C-alpha cells in the first residue's frame, strides 16, 4: 500500500513517516502544501493520503476535493490541530474518510488507517 503525507510542518512529516514506516507502510511521497499535494497525488497515485487541513497555497479541504475528483478511489485522512466540528464537517464534505486531531498518538494514527482499510476483513477473505 502506498501512502502520501501532506503537512506544512517538516517535523510533522517526519513524525508521520517514522510512525508509518515502523508499522511497515510505504511512504511514497510528501508535500508541504495543498497545491503540491494535488500534483504529487496525480503523479504517484497513492492509496491513502494523510492530509493536513490548514496549509499555505491551498487548504487541505480544497486539495482533498481536487484530488478526489480525479482519483476517487484514494482514501484521505484529514489531520489538523483544529478540533472544531466545522473543520471535521468540511473535511468529510470534501470526501475525507476519517479525521485525526493533532497531537495524536501512534496508535491513534495507525488505528485510523487500519479502520479505513478494514485490515481484519482483508485477512479473513485472503484465506477463504
């Protein structure tokens, strides 16, 4: 599975990459703003995108909406420090499948990905 990380804070990109790689996920791309995220997503076609919602040049909400218009099977998890109902609703309205609030624990981030991918169901059907 291919994952892309989008965040304007370099330390957050590093934290997320470390968490994902330690769990065996492959990070194929990183972007620091919504504008770059759109172009990178179209080139790399990730399965999952961890998308910060508040960024320069293009918000995560706008970037998610644009990416999903062209890559509708991509699953996007919205990430933000803004623990506000309005931001959650905007992210979900844009097509994001889940929402994680910073600061987050490793288990919380991985749990959001696992829930999104429904790993347990895939394991069961793989052996049937």
